[in-house]
C-alpha cells in the first residue's frame, strides 16, 4: 500500500468509570458459579454451570477493570500474578497455617478418607485415600515443586551463563568442546535423560534440582554464548582490553551484565517447563517420593487402579493447581519476554 | 558440500559416542550389585564373586566400555540381567515399533489438527476464531501430557466408554484394532504438539500473507483455499519443519509418559521398568537406540530444508 | 461491444481505510471514464492514493473489516462492488488484470514460472494441463522472453528483473483481459529496461485491443504512452486531459508545479530546481477546502473553504478540472 501520511491522534481523555455491564456480568457470573457449587444437580451440569459462571465473571471483571484503569488493562496478567503471589505466599507460610495433617499417615487414622472437597469443612479440598488433607498436600507440594524448579533454573543460569561466556569469549577450542558437550546433552530427549538420572541418583530435592538444571543448561549456554559473541566485538570490550584488563575482569565486568537480561527472560520461561518436568518425574515415581507430596506424585496416586474415576478430586485438585500455576508462569513469562527480549517475537 | 556432510557425520558419531559413554558411566554408578540382581538373593559371597568375574565387572571401565561398544555396533546389547535373560536387542526390537507408531500417529494427528486451524486463524487474523484459537492453544501448552491423558481417559474411556483404557494390539494382528487402541494415546500426544504447531504456523502464515505475490495471486482470481494451500503454505513451512525437529525431543518424552499411563508395551515402559528393576544392559541399550534415532531424525530434517526452498537447493549444489 | 459506451465508469469513488492512527481517506471522490482500447494515465506523488485507486477500481480493495468503499465502479456494464467476492474473482485474471510494481515480490519464490501462468489459464480458460502449458509458452514468447520452454520450469530467482516483469505481464495477459491496470510497472526496473517494458505494453495493447490504466509517479512514463492523463493529489483528481494538452497547457496549479519541477536537460547549468513548497496533507485529517490549497501559490479564501468539484473545462474537448483558480485558462477563472 502506498505510503499515506497519517497524523498522531491524541488519545481521548480517559475517565475512570464503573462499567455498568461489567458490574452486571461480574455479579451474574458470581451468582451462577456459586449457585452451581451448591445446587443439588448432576455432577456434569454443576461443573458446566460453574465453568460458565467463571467465564462470565471473568468477562465482567475485565470490563470493570478496563473502565477503571484504562483500555490496556489486562485482567489475565493481573489474575495470574495474583495467583502466583497467593500460591507462593501460602506455600512459604504453610507451616504456620492451620492446615490439617498432610503427610503423617499415623495421625490421620480418624480422618475421613477420600472426602470430596467441601469449602466449609476442615478439609476444604478434600482428603486422599489415607485421610491426608489435600489442601495441605497441595501447598507442601508447591513448596517442593517451586523450590526445585526455581533452584534448577538458578543453577542453570549460573553454570550456563559462565560456560557460555567462556565459550563465546575464548572461542575456538573451548567453543568446540562446549559445542560438542552441549550437543551430546541435547542428543538425549529430556525425559529420557531425567529417567536415566532418576534411577541412578538418590531422589533428594538437591539431586532432582541438579537433574532438572541439566534440561535448562544447553539453552542457557547457547544464549550466553551468543550474547557473549555479540558483545565481545563491541568497542567497550576492546577498550577494556587495550587498558590491560585481565580476561577474567572482562568476562565478569563487561560481558556478564549484558548477558544477564536475556538469560533472565529465558529463565522465566524455563521455570514453567521445569515445573512440568518435575511433575512428570514425580508422576513416574522417580522424583519426590511419598509420603512427601508433590503435585506429580499426588496425580500418580489417582492413577493407581484408576481411583480417579470414582474420586476425581484426587487428580483434579493437584492437576488444576499445576495447570493454573504453569499457565500463570507462561503468561507472565511471555509478557516479560515481549518487553525485554523483542527479538524473540511471538510464538 | 561433501566436506560439510562428512564433518556433520563426524560430529554425529562423536556425539553418539559421548552419549554411549555417558549412559555407560551412569549405569555404573547405579547403586546395588549387578551380580545380586542377576543371581537373585540368597547366594553365597563366592558365587557372587564368581559371577562378577564372569560378567567382567572387575575389568577397568575403559575395557568394559570398549567391549560393550564393540558389541553394540553390531546390534548386540548384551543380555538382560533379569530372568528370563532375554537378549536386550530382542526386547528393544519388540518395544520400538510400538513407540514409533505411537509417536508417528501422534505427529500425524497433530498436523491434521494444526494446519487447517492455523490457516483459518491466519486468514482471519484478529477475528473471533483467531483469538479463541490463540487462547486455546496457550492453555493446552500449559497442560502436561499426563494430565491431558488422564482427562481424556476420564471423559472418553471411562466416562463415555468410546475407547479402551489400556492394552495394545499389534499392527500385524489387526490394523483396525490397533488404531482403535492407539487413538486415545496418540491424541494425548497430539494435543500439545498441535498447540505448538498451530501457533508457529499461524505466525508464519500471517507474515507470508502480507507478501505481494499473495495479492497478485488473488488478483488472478484464485479462490482463498487455493491461495492458502498452494501459495502461502510452502514458504511458511520452514518454521514448521524446524519445529518438527525441536518437538521430536518433547515427542519422545510425551510418548514415554503416555505409554506408562496407558500401559502400552513400548520403549518408555521398557526403560522405566528396566530402570526400576536394575536391569542395566536394557537401559543402556534402549537409551542409546533412542539417542541414535533422535540424532538421525534431526539430520534428516536439516536435509529437507533444501527440498522445500529451491533457493537453498541451488546454493548447496 | 459498442465502442462508444465507455468500458469503465468510475463515479465518486471513495476508499476509507481504518488504521491504528485514524481513518485514512485514501481515495476521496474520484470520477472518470475509460473507453475500450484506451490508455489512461494516472499520475501522482507517493501517498496520493493512486495505487489504492487502482486496486479499488479492480475490486481488490472492497468494503471489509478494515476498509469502506463507496461510490460506483461500472466495468463493462457490471457494478464491481455490488458483486459477491466469488463474482469479483471471476473478473480478476480474465476480464481485468493487474500488473504489480515490484516483480521481485509479485512472483511466488517457491513456485515455478510455468505454474504462475498455467494456474490462471486453467482456472479461467478451462484449458487442460497440456494445453495450458503450450499457451504459457506462447505467452512467454509473446512478451519477448527467449527460450520460453526452458523458462517454464525455472524459478523466479533465476530470472533478471526485466524478465520477471515480462512474466508478470504475461500472467496478466493470459486470458486476454479487456482492462489492464499497470501499477507502477517500471518503477522497480533499470531505466533501459523501463523503455523496453513500456514498448512491450504498447505492442500488446495494439494486438489485444485492451484498455490500460497506467499508474505512475513518473511523468515521463506517462507522457508518451497515455491517450488521456489524470493528475491525482491527496486522494482526489486535480485535472484530466488528453496527454499532449495536459503537458502543453496545464490548468491546475499542481500540474503546473509538477511540470516546472522537471529539470531541463538543455537549460543553463546550476539552475535552481523548482520544488513545490510544503508537503502532502495528512490523509486522516485533510484540510477542509481544496487539498492543495496550503501549498498553492494562487490560493484564495474560497480555496481554503470549499472543495472544488471536478468539472468539465468549457471550450476544451475532454478536459476536466477541479480548481477555483485555474492557470493558463484564456477567459480567467472564478
């Protein structure tokens, strides 16, 4: 299309207002969702009603938000952020919260087994077949999952960043060796690698974190190396060299700060990948071991003898938590990437 | 061109050697005494010592690795530790077709879902369908495959009873039955891949559809389907091919989990149960075979670039 | 076919495009007619809307999610914008065809030259695959491409720029359209090749008896080739006239300015180039009156207030003008 000159339109003065339709939708959504939870209807109808209510609630809140905060208000982003804050907060504070027993089977002999979720009871999310409280297990599971995943990412960033910078800066032999090593690591499909490691290593949280960090390591090395290569050509590095700076100094003072940002945005994305990997590992029985809860092994509990058919909450509670958490990390990671790493673009 | 290929091949071999060495060394670290695993409990120390000698476990690791490598190259991965002491290669040969078929079906399904979805989304970019698809694929990508599998089982196998919960029927026995049993597992695998493919292909197609030659094609009176399929799809398929390569690793991982979930006799179940039982040769052999397939598949994908873009084809000639 | 009824009638055509920065009125009330076998030139600077006009006339740009088209385009008795999308597709490539500006990007790089031609032939002409291939070869020969049969199986990147443009022309002519819209057909080519392409178009027009709308920003391209010329500015037509008369005695100040800005090969060296002051208007918020008024040296109050309508020039055959203060007019303007 031919170039047509267009003026910059000044944005109309935005006023804060309570959106009436937004309010109406929110109330309606709340009513439908809440009503479905309590209503004595068939399971699937209730479930459908609950979901429909949530959707309407979401639309309503989004409209309200846009009215109050302007057209660029993104409810999804804030909801995800909110979820993560609540989850991490609850996980950190778990030992202090008034939760029912989540781990020691000996203490739950009198507790009801396989109790369905009941928001008002002592077991808001129900219990598993040993009477252990699901809410407690989910929160403690969150502790394991988050600690392991974030730890693994941090480890990968540190190790990968260092290796990548060395490879990129020194070049030739160092680069070739690192290249072959990375390719070898990548030659084994991730889960297979995890399984192989999981069978050999004792499944402590530390070992699991190390194994998971190997998944993120090649990506980190590549990013750090690429960044180091670009920056090593730049003048400020040459300037430092000409002043007689040692190679170590150059790597830490000049290259490292520039490499950190792309690594960090990649790291955010990897956290969700590693959470899923840890869950998969635990699901297969090779990760966090019972009775310590992990979302993965909680879902595995439901798989044994297909218990989840009769008692879907056994799987749905940890499953939904896992899904929402991964979704939240992905969404936020995506936004972060778009802001700080424009090269990546959309996926 | 020839020199480049030889260099690539050399790298390939080196990588495989390292993977083999790594697996071998790793298995060596495994806790437990292989002699005990093989003979079982309750034998005398001398019997265990003799067995260890017989198995060559007292030789230095380099010798053992060289031995194993020499046999592996001929396809002999030794004999399973666990009674009955089948040949590892036999077990792999039985399990591999199952996994390959599952993975291939999953991939095929993913393409069948993703390509039309991506085309429709791209053609009506920004429209309601597009935004729905975008949100949907983002959601699916956040769903781990075992969770997706369980949901599918809950709904289709146990709930509606349309598909079987477990079991596998070999292709050689009955094609129909085989596909019937493979459907749900393959669909589980396909979901995540389809979400990824749709997103990438849609992005690429939108970019391609801005090109002048698309407008020129429309100006010749070509109908939208023709424009999409014959004019837009080929140039857009590069990232899809790249993605196929990247997704291979994830695909293999998904296959493992899905096999486990549906109790199918594939490579995944083989490795997991072998690892559980301490059957070192089987794990070594299976991991090496999978690595080999993965590496070869990636190389093949690199080659296919040349076919698709005639400009690259020329440059390589 | 009655030679006296025009092939194409455009009445008050407007194309509005919704962009992120506002609604742009790319074509803002254009009217003209075109007879069978005639060559009509449309001249204007970048941003004047001439490309958008060409595509709207053809129906490629039509009312949809991002644009609104009002007014009428009557092609061979048919209202183009009243047709369904399928109906318009039947026109394209068979009755009306377009030659695009950049042959590098107008051809699909992953498809063979032959395919570009045969798909159009088979779709509109109903040829069999073999017949289409033969016809494609003929077309390539017609546009002056040597070794046509070999070219059929080549890819666009294997041809030079000039040859690619010939292929684009061949593509347009495949089904012997009544109207060819050439949108800046030579802009992306070397000067020497430009002449060849324009000569080719001349020759083909004679042979097929088709009408051509020749769109260009280059006065030189249009000068020798068009029968009548329209000068476009800011989405509207400033004036139309038979080519010779337009260049000899322009009536619109803009045309006058354009012609004056062409450097004279034979003039004294170090002559200051004449340019028109100012810049084209913002098409999302154009000035209220005559679009050219802010830059016009003859502008008067009425020019800033009222849009001058396009009216036939009295006393001159076949000229129209949209100006409150025309130049070179014997009896004086308003």
